[in-house]
C-alpha cells in the first residue's frame, strides 16, 4: 500500500483542485449547479482517485484508479476551455490552469507507464 501524500502527482493535482476552487468562485451564480459544480467535481476526482488507488491492493487496481484520474484530468481541461470561452475566466487564469492540468496529465501518463511495466514484469 502506498502513501498518496508522497506522490508528487497527487500533490500537484491537489494544488490544481485548490486553484480550480479559487478561480471558480468568480463564476456566475447561475452556474453553481452547472459548470462550477462540474469543474470542481472533476478536479477533485483526480487526487481522490489517486488516493483511493493507493489504498487498494496491488498494482493493477492502482493503475485502474490512475487511469480514472487521467480521464478526470482531461475533463477538467475541457471545463477550463469552456470557462474561458464563456468569459468566466481571464487569459492569465486560463493559462495557469491549463499549464497545471497539462503537467498533471503528463505526470499521470508517466506514472501509468511505470505501473503497467511493473505489472507486466
């Protein structure tokens, strides 16, 4: 069993979630149950799935939860684009969030490659 706190990708995805919460406070009130809820849930899903995968038994289950985290990170990436296109966030927040989510996705891809190689060995 791994300690998820030690995973740098968990730390980065947690920081991304905190940033998403900060930025989404600016969204219009009518989006509270729409985009605000969706972007917050999908961003929190990334570190939550990594944590859950760490608590499961074995590498195959960990890989499955890391793959789910990747899907959630991709969903966040889309929600960031949507928020920008709807003019809910400015260019600086867009660039910052996009850079963070892309970094998390690269780290998840690397983690998945490593874990899958361990499974095959």
